[in-house]
């Protein structure tokens, strides 16, 4: 199922996001129209939660970017443009972008018209109208048909096939993180997910990459860059997703929209991003087991997802676990 290594993807090698193509400009201009404060909202949310997320990742992974007087800087920047894979997937839908971005709005209209049809007489008493119930039913059927036609387009199926981070990116050669406000806005509208929630999920995911790669363990060791880049996709993404979920769960009392966005986004992602949900389910000490396996992979140069799975299942026999083999 999984044949590509994580570092094969463009964002590991400092490729730039698409800001200039006609297609990318078109989608971005639409976002500016429908969500005029989107970029500011993304920037504000990332700034607000940056240190909080780092604190949680430091606690959950027991890895540090700062040891003694030595600090590994991982700057974060909210950037213009669309990641190349996302831009390539969207461009074939340029001519109906306005409709696709507003599918949820059309759905709400369709549902509202059904209610209006059911309550037509009461509504007409509230405010007289010069059209009949039959005419309203025709309009309702038309909107229902519009929603049905929009759902036939394959855009969401194609986005599900993207095997890379497209709302943000961790550039392991730099190292640095970029957050793409336009990509977040597009996903927010296509899937009816809150912008702020997506920001938290994206921030946690990219910082999880940074911590699992550059974070120092108690011996001061990190994941060697070559091994990290050459590791199987579900291994690297699985760890990032696992810690993203953990952070969102920890922050849920303060920010429930983050966990809601994580769960909603999971439904839109490829198998490499959902594999972690299958890791030794119902393990009473799952977090400690995953952390142990991560340290093993880092220290032993494990790159194969199969090897990672073997280590993870062997962990059930360690003293901190009560799971029976």
C-alpha cells in the first residue's frame, strides 16, 4: 500500500508554493471575496496557539528543541500561495470554483427551502408573497438538483489521494514551517470545517514533524536527517498525526473546534494519514508505547513502516503495559 518515502515529496526540498499561476490567483481571489479577513484570521490563530502547542508536544514526546544553552530554531510563517499538488488538483475545476466553494451554502439554502415549503402557509401569513407554493417547490427542487450535481464532481476524491501535507509544510532541510492560509480557507469551505480549527490541526501536525525529527531526547540525540527523510510515509505521517490528535484532545476543553477539525479532516485524507488510528487499539498505555517506538526508530535508523509496526506490537510485553499478547 505504501511505497514512497516521506522525503520524496516536494516540500522536503524547498520548492515554492504556487502564487502566480492563473488558477492559484483565481482561487485565492475567490477566498478574499468570500472570507476577506481569512489571512489575518489564520495568522492570528497560529500566533495565539504556537507556544501552547509546542509546550504540549514537548510534554507528550519528552523531546526538547532547547537543551541547556543550545536551541534549535523552527520558525513558522503564514504564507501566500498554494502547495503545488493542491494547485494541480484544483486547476481542472477553475471554471466552477465559485460553485464548489459554496456547496455548503447551497445545501443550507436547499434545506431551508424544504422547511419553507413545509411551513408555507404560516410564512405567507407572516409576510405575504406573490408566488405560489408550487413555484416554491420548483425552486427547492432546483436547488436540491444543484447540490446533487456539485456532489458528482470528483474534486474531493482527488484531494483524498494527495499523500502530502497541503495545509502547511515542514521543510526538514531548513528547518522551518510554512502555513498556507489559502489552502486552509479552501478546505474550510469545501468541507465546512472551521478555519481556526484547521489552523490548530495544521500547526500541531507540522510542529509534530519538527519535534519528532529535531527534538532531542534525554541523551541529546535527534532523528538523523537522512533517516527521517528516507522513512516510509505512514511512519513519519503516522507519528505526526498521532501527536496532532493528542494535542487536540488535550486542548479540547479550551478549544473544542481543534478536535472537531482533526476528526473532520481525517475523513478527507489518504490512508497514510489515517493508519495511526489502527495502532494497537485499546492499549492502556498507548502514548508511552508510541513514544518508546519513536525513540527506537530514531536511535536504530528504522525506516520501514513494517519494522515500526513490529516494534509497536512487541511493546505490549513491556512492564508499562498490561495488554496480553
